[in-house]
């Protein structure tokens, strides 16, 4: 018989990993740029981070994006290719 709980568990794990990625990026921005942003404004798709916030915050993040990407790759073991 098909066990629905095991099937639904897959979606729970995917949802948790998405939240973990967004929280990790927000934490990296906080550590590197000293700016707190809401994780809900972060979208991650195929290793590319998009931040939907004020332009001044985007500019600050863009200036330090290499440090943020390095932090995520070394500290959190998250593969991020670019920040937009």
C-alpha cells in the first residue's frame, strides 16, 4: 500500500531547505555588510540570489557580493554563483 506520509515528507524537507537557504543568505549579508534584511525578500533559484529590497541596500550588497559569496561557500557550504 502507498504510504502518503513518506510522500509528503519530501515536500516538508524541500520547504525547510528553502527557508534555510534564505536565512543563511540573510545571515551572510548581516555578517559582511552589517545590514539586516528580511529573509522573505530573498529569492534563490539555480544558485542565483535575487534581493527584492530598497536600491541602496542592493547597492551595498552588490559592492560586497564577492565577500558574501565567499562566506556562503566556505562557512555554510552553500553554492551561490551570483547575487542580483
